[in-house]
C-alpha cells in the first residue's frame, strides 16, 4: 500500500482484492469500506476473493455452500 500511495496518493486508481478476509483482525471490514481509523478512501473500492481450501476442494463443496458459512 505504501508503494501504491506513492504513485497514486489520492487513491483514484486503486482497487484492493482481499483473500482470506475471515482470517483478518476485527475491524478490517470497516477499514476496507473506508470507515474508521486507518481507513483508505479508494475510488474503485475493495472486493473480497473467495477461495476454497484443500479440504473444501476434496469434499467438492461448492462456492454457493461456502458463502452460506
């Protein structure tokens, strides 16, 4: 993020893709939504990427089922 701020200090061209969002500290959602201390105001916003772990792949768990968890 430091490098991105150097080249785009106003955050006009930045989009953040986040994986394993459930593993982050509490309050990360607020920061990614541009609210609270440490938040970044991103014009293009943030998107969460949902990936399956190996057990979920082996058990053939669908992404639809994962979203319900």
